[in-house]
C-alpha cells in the first residue's frame, strides 16, 4: 500500500467514524461534544485524526519532536480517571491548528515491542495573565472551549488552557473530556517519611 493510499484510507476512516458520531441522537453523546451541524468542527476533527494517525507508532512521534514530559502517568488529583503519559512538541505550544496538536498522550501499557499506544491528542495554550481567576483569553477549537486556566503539570510549565480529543481510546465521559474515568495509573508507593495521602493531592 502506498503512502498516498494509506493517507486516503485513514482520511476516509476518520470521516466515517465522525459521520457515525454526527448521526447519533444528541442525547447519546456523553460529555462535551461539538455540534454535528457545525461543518467546520467536523472538518477540523477529520483533519486532526488524519494528521495524527501516523503517531499510532510511538517512534514516529519521537522522530517528529514529541518528547515525553513528566516522569509519571498523570492521574486525576480531584477525582477518578487518568490521562496516562504526555509527549509534548514544544514547537506546537499554543497551536490552534487541528493538524498540529501540542501533545500526544500514550497508554500506560506497552505492546510486545515495548511501545506505548496512542490514546489522545491535546492542544495547549498559555494563560496570558497567569491568573487562574481570569479567563478572558480562553481559546476554543471544534466549537468547544478549552479547559482551564490551570497550573502547569510539570516543572517550568506555565498556567495554561488545554483541550483533549480522545481520538484513539474510548472515554466514557466523552471524547473531549479531559480525564478518562476508565483509566488508572500504577499505584505509587508513598515517599519515605511522608504519609501516603500526601501524594494524592496537587495537580
């Protein structure tokens, strides 16, 4: 199969998947979701899936400049769910281009070749005034507002907004919900000298 044929197949598959979503009854859509009548949102979703399908192979992401960030699987400190492992391309920070997500999120588990599976794509943008109490610069994509502003998730990361699209892993809370309640991170041993509960807080 040629690369052009593969791209064509991926684009058609993405469009078909989105088409199924679009004709589903509105009440069947869980969590935040674009309006299926929003033609631009539907096109942008298809673009995002076609552009990121090659990153299903973790090696392609690394080759293209996506770097693992944060040493740990990211778990929800405020409730259930996880996001697993973030790979960030700094050149795409602040991107509002559906084809250029800031981050790719990979599975906790590895396949037989020792590689993680692609689950989510994510766009991130800096909060202009770095004040968590204001949100006048909140971006949007696919007709949906970004989550945030929120603190950084690792050293040096600014207060920011983000938007997740669970393009490659079902999220029971909705395709654009930030945390996936079906996922959990490996149990973390308490830090010596600290109570176990101390590790459950923070963002």
